[in-house]
């Protein structure tokens, strides 16, 4: 920029300075200096006014034209850099975002279902703890341990110590809270017995059920009810 200090040059320098001001090539700071000088130097202000008059006639040869949208894009690109190109949206089902999301969801559900089936197929079901009952009676030589698996319906009877009655059988009974006892089977004394509970009675043998053993004629009670003495009894509980 040409210095606005008049002491370093004559009016020729003022002419150049005034022209630079009118053309708008001065910095903001230098324009403020020139404007301040125009307020206190009337001769310099007249030079600036003459430049404005002379240059204003140049605008008569040009019409006001708004720049096109493309021109604005080029200006923005030079100022801020070219924006990243946006890919053209794909057409058809293969380019649908919803399609791919649905496909991913279906695949996930199928995978989860397959894993669940595989886990169920490989992992064996865990059996619940069996019911047990210690069957004893005061003053009796019979001391039995009963173990019942509800899934299979098997009830094992382990004689721990038994007497040797002749021509007699030990019969196991389910004693409900009300009603007559129901026979669960007969086993020979002195051996480990295994009884399979009838299907219609398996639900009745549960925790807290009362079991009893009676001494019956060989082969079991002929009447379907206990006819001999009760030699042992006990209540089932979880092991």
C-alpha cells in the first residue's frame, strides 16, 4: 500500500492513494486512516471525490448480473474445499437399506434358533433330586431306605436290616392325608427291591408323602388293604 503520509511525497502520491481508496484495494486499517485524513484535509478529500466521479462512469457499461449456482459452488469449493461426493442411491431391492436390515434380522433370528436347538439337543436334561424316606418303627427290626425318581417312576427299597418271617412279604403303601392307603408294590425280604410306580399314582408321591410298610401274607395283601401290622413308616423329603 502507498503510505498515506503526505510529508513523504507530493500530490502525485495523494492521487495514487485516493485511487487505491476508491478502487477498494486498501486494507481496513489503511481505509480508516484515509477517511480520517479526508475529514481534516479538504484538498485531499477533493482528490478522492474526483476519483469517485471519474470511476463511477465505468459502471454504466455493465449490467448487474447475479452469479449462477455453479459459480457459488466453485467459490465455496475454493474457500472451504470440495465437499465429499455423495454416492448416488442404488436402485432396486439390492440397494434398499430396509431390505438389508430385514435380511440381517432374519439371519440373526435363524442363528439364535439354531443355537437354541443345538443347546437343547446336546445338553441332557437335569434330573431333579430324588425323594428319599427312612422307614423305621419303634421296636421293629425293619429299617428300610426308600429312594424315588419321579421322572422314571422307579422307587428303590433298600433293606438295611430285616427279620426273617416265614411265608410273609413286605408290602409298601402310600398313606394319603385322607382315605385308605394305596399299595405301591410287594418286595421279598432281605433283597434290594425296585418298584415302578403306576403312572396314575406318580403324581401322588411327592415331598411330604407318607410311606408305610406292612407285613402281609406271601405275595401281598389279598384284600388290597393292609391286613398285617405296620412294621415301618416314614415321610419323603428331598435328598
